[in-house]
C-alpha cells in the first residue's frame, strides 16, 4: 500500500497538470455549417478542412486567414490536424471519402447532407506576446457540425398545435406555384375525413403523397418546406411518428385518423426537440449559413421569396429571437451568411451577388451589423470549389463576361452567361423570364495528396469573419 | 463599343441599335477547341519558415565585423604612419589603399546588382502567382523580357505579346510560350554541352576521387550559364543564393528522379560522345546525367513562372 501511494500521487499530479494545461492552452469552439438543400454544405466543409490542412503544410491557400495569423511578419500557425473520431455519439463527417470523390478520375460532388455529422480539427497557434509564448502553443479545437438547414425550419413548429400547423401549412400549399405542384396531395386532403376511424394504409398513403409534394416543391426551387425531416429524414426515416401530414382542422374523437396524426405530430416535435435542438442547437458558438441565392433567383419569384422567408426565419433563430418553445438560446457570437456558387458568376459581377444576398437577408439582419466582416453577422460570396474560369465570348453581337465550365455528364467545357444579377431586391420586370436551373459544373482536377488545397473563392474571408477574434 | 468599357454611343440615323445582351442566363454550346476539363488557375504560394538569426550567423557576423574593423583601422593607421614619415610616402600609401578599396566597392556593386536582378525575378514570380493587378505584373514581365532579349529568337513578338496580355492567366501563358519555352530549350542545350564536357573530364581524370570535384566545378559554371540565359548575372554571393533556389527547385521537382533512367537513355542515345565514353568509363554517364538535370533544375529555379518561394 505504501508503495502504491507515490504512484497514485504521481498520477493525480499528472492529471491536475494536464487539466491546468488544457485550461490555459485549449479552447473548444462549436462551428455549425448549415444551409438549405443544394447550398453545398458537405463540399464547403471538405474544402475548408483541406485548405486549412494545406495552409498548415506551408501553402498560402487561405490568404486572408494567413494575414490574420501573421504577427511581426511571421506566421503563427504551427499546425492543423484532424482529430480521431473517438467514442462520440454523433455521426462522423467522412472527410476522406469526400476528398476521394473530388479526387476521383472523373470527379463528382460529394453526396448531400442527410443527418447531423461532426468533424473535429485542432489548430495549433503560437501566442502573439513573448511572455505568452512561454506557456506553449494555443490549441483551438474546432468541432465542425454539418446539419441539414431544413431541420432548423422545424423550430417554429415546436410551439404550435397540430391543428394550427395544419391550417397554416394547407393555406400555404394552396398558393401558387405550390397549388399546382401539390395537386395530388390537396385532392387527397379534400377527400380525407380526419374524424373517421384511423386507417393505417390510408394515413401512409397520405404521408407518401405529402412527401412527394414537398419533393416537387423543393425541385422547383421552393425552400420553406415543413417538416424538414420529411426531405432529409436521417437514419430513422421509417419510425411511425414520421407518418403524418397536414389535415383539415377540426375536433376529432379518440381513435380517429385525425387524432393519430396529431399524436404523431406531437411525437415528431418531441423527438426533434430532444434529439436535435437540445442536443446540438444549444452548443453552437459560431454559425455559417449557406444560401444558394443564384438558384433561388433563377427559380422564379415564388422560389426567391420563399427562400427569403426561410433565410429570415433561420437568421432570427440563430440570433436568439425569443419565443419558440422555450428554446431561445443566447445569440451565436458570429454568424456568416454566405451566397454560394460564386464561381457561376464572373468576378466583375460578384459584388452584385453580395448586394443581392444583403437584400435577401436584410429583413432578418436589422440591427445585426451586416457590414461584411465586422459585427456578429457578416455577408459573403463564396465558392467552396472553384470549378470554372472567367472568359469573354460574343453573345447577341456583343462581348459578354461568362464563366467556362464543364457541365456534369458532358465532356466539353461550355460558356455560361449568368445574365443580370440584380444588386438589390429584384424589380417586378425581372420575374418575366422563365424558370432556369443552374448548371452543375464538374469539379476541377484535384490530387488528394498534393498538399496544395482546393481552389476556392472567399473561404478565407469567411473563416476570418467567423473565427478571427479567436486567432 | 467593346461592351465592357465606358464611352459615348453616337446614334447614327437609320442604323439599327446594338443588340443588348440577354438578361436571362444562358448555357451556351461548347466553342470550337473547348477543353474537356477546366484546369484551375490555382498556385498557392509556398509560405516561408520564420527566419531568425541563428547562433552561427551571429558568430560569423561578429567575426566578419572584427576582421573588417581590424583591416580598416590598420589601413588608416598605416596611412597616418606613412604621412608621419614623409608626405609623398603617405600619398603613395593612400593611393594604393584607395585603389584597393575602389576595387572592393566595384565588386560589391556588382554583387548588389546581381542580388537586385534575383529579387526582381522573385517579385515577378509572386506577382504572376497572385490574383492582383495585371498592370504591375505586365510591367515587371516586360522588364524580364528586356533582360533576356538577346537569348530569344523572336524577341519583338514576345515583347508585343506580353504587352498585349489582358489578364494574369494570359500573361502567364504568353510568358510560357514566347519566353520560357525558348529559354528552357537553350538551357537544355547548355546542359547537353556540359554533360559531354563532364563525361570527358571524368574519363580523363587520373583518380576517381577527383570525379566529384570536376563535376562540381562544371556544375557551378553551368548554373551561372543557365542563370545568364535567364537574365541573371550572379556574382559569388548571388551564386550561393541561386544555389539555394536550385536546391529548392530540385526538391520541388523530385519526380525527376523517377525518370532519371529514361534521361540517361536519352542522353546516351542523342549524345554519341557520352555513349562512347560511357562504354569505357562507367562514372561518365552518371556525371553527364547529373549535369543535364542540373541545367533543367536551374532553369526552373531561374524562371519567374515557377511557384513562388516563401
């Protein structure tokens, strides 16, 4: 026993020392990356991590961040490493697989985000002050959380009763262009009697029709779609509480179809609150919100206004607007709202895209300090992977600025003229054009082990805006 | 009107108005000769390791200062002592020391000019690798073209093409095609000549231990020759700096080792002198391959189109 005592004391001393060292040198930050579907969340995180690793390897892949990290002309960055997955309960973000997709012989875009996934990085920095350097390297542990933005749109549902939610949702579905896209489901709801005894097959049929209607709306560019998990179900797609849909409001007896739908709605809300909002949403310190502004613009007026409404709600939630089901959280320290796919726009027109993003987000940012870097909310224009090259071609008898890219599935590069990008809320006359789906360009050739990062637009400025005060 | 520059539009009576570009997005058909894949114009610069004066550098600096101070003070004392003996003797001593000092200053001036030329190439390299203003890069590129004019077969065309480049990508492509290409070919020829020379010297060398020394001397001369082709005139110290760049470039082009055997075969096939010597003296091929490779690597190190150093 006497012999064991010194060993125990040594272990205890080492633990205390490690804890003190962590307290002084380690800082943990939860950075959440989200966006409505097709905004490019997964590829954004992949490019961000790959370029951080390349920067640590001695390549100037993120110039604005490198400038922020310089002190007295010397780079303070001493290393970046991916932390092992450990024994976490959250799905691991498979960075290696996403890099492999971009580095394939015929590169392709990584699969879309279907569930919450996390990746942890450690950034090692030298302190600015000479006395501080005596304490050793600072370690910034960055937990990057990737989650579908559609799920956030479920937050307003959580303090609503099923009947109120159904009334609001059906009213929305009956407006153009949703009414056309959801015609089958609206026809079903018209004939459905919620007061009748619950018929499992009928309820499942209604649920399938509602999911198909939401999918059709999403394909048409609409973004304000609830519940978000019907579009991005995650791993538990077939649990019974998911099988509901909005029905005509009323009072229903126990055992009726309407009562079962209401019970499922309540169970869904409870699961989202406990499984996502309370587990993850409260932990975010910093947030990057990706928005496919161009896609929404070319999808037409309804899609654009729908996106604006969704963005406004997301910004309000992220800034801590009180009210929803006691889930008010303190404001996130910094939020970056990013218009993605900037490589579809020639460099000369990107300023207009940023102004358009500002117009889209302005209702939600009132008083939020959207000065583009300073203040808690900043606006950016970015492309996580720069897949095009600027060029000029003759069009309609004039030289116009275009981007040159190889559309996915084709074997020759084609010029893409982005058209007018309004530098503010689009005027009435803008909506006269037909719906246009943004082309998807093949990612550029990239060697996974080259250590030179991934070509991008604006990732460095986003990192400075979101993490600059910690560096 | 070009469509992107500001200017007045004079309305000609009866003429049809110029067509406006469509406001809606258009994915056009592929143009003739369009590439299959868009290669990214992505060359992130190498970041340097923060430099701090090492103990050895401080030691050498101290010793150099001590020696220079000692020499300078001794010279002054010598002149003063000579004037004490006789004015004519003093003037003679001052003249001798003045002439020596002038020669040292002239050598220093040459070194400084060589350093400036190296720095100019480094600056152009950074400008070409960045995404800043094309104007600055074009001016620097024209300066480089002027320095290498006599080694270019179509210097005037190269100068005109560089002056007309409208973007950094275009400027890089123009420099690669009109300037770097001919200089690289000339460096290859210089490498072949040096390879034959080195092989012959190694064959004539009376002792194998001297092979390395001979190859080293040939290499030094070759580095200066290739640098001269690229508009650099390195002196002694500037050659040392250039040597460091060559070493960095050699690391960057480590893949060359993989094709070393192919290179040796190429040399043996195309340089009959080396082929005959290789048959008689085994070390001759190795020396020739090293010299030829050194020429290539030096050309990379001297070119502003290589990725910038930190």
